[in-house]
C-alpha cells in the first residue's frame, strides 16, 4: 500500500480583491476572515463585510465571531459590538456572549501558563541559585504544554548544564523519530519539540 495521494491548491488571498474572493457569500465570508487574519487592515470593516456575507447563516456567523476573537489581535468588545450591530443587531447579545467565553478561556490559559512559568523559575532558582536571562525569557514566553514538558525535564536535571543537554538530546531524539534530522545527522531541520535552552 503506497502513500496516500493527497493534492491541494495553495492560493495567496492577498492580491485578490475582496469582492472577487467568491461569488458565494458564505465562502467569501470565510475567505475574507482568513485573508486578514495576519494582515494589517481595518478589522471592523473586514468583520462588517464578513458578517454581511454570513448574515443568513447563524452558525457561520458564530464561527466568524469565535475566529475573530481568537485570531485578530485588534478585535476587542467595543469593536466587535459595533461590527455585529451594523449587520445583525438582534444577534448582538448572543454573539458577544460567545466572544466573552472565548476571551475568558484565553485569559484562563494565559494565567495558568504564567503561574507555571513562575513556579518553574522558582524551582530553577532554588536548585541552581541563578537562572540565565535567556532561559528566564524563554520560560516566560512558553505556553502551557511547553511548561509542563520542561517541568518534567527539570525533575531529572542535576545541573543547569545537564538540563541544557537533556533538552537538546530530547529534541534531537524527537527530530530523529519524526524524520526531521538533516541527512548528515548532525543538524536539526526544525524542532517539533520546543527546547528549553539550546546549547550555546
């Protein structure tokens, strides 16, 4: 049995004018949201246009609200309320409730990660007395899953050097298992496992 034959088309939405993304309004709404997810632009105008295209599809409208609250950095409750009100004022309370749940979940996850980062740094300082600034920065920027992994690694490390080597070896082994080690076997092509502190 051979490899599955999976083909896909990759399209750069950037140069396509918004109105030409699709003739089918629900599809155009989704493509519009994707197009501006990592581009500068007037988030409110983009949302009004996407919401207008999804005005007759409540489930799509909800998905757009969730997507906007989790992906668009500039979307806040005031901006979102205005955009919804311009298109479907009768859905305003329901959609803002959905957005509030997303923002609360995101805040809770961020709070958990910050707490775990502080605990890991405290443990590192207690065991090793000092923590290099690059290591502290990396820990503070880590997400919840990374902090769990690093906390597990910390338990077995007797020195900062051992922790550094352990995280490097763990990364190399993970790369080798996933086939992401360079052909020479000497360098990483990319690490699927975030390393706490790479050897210098």
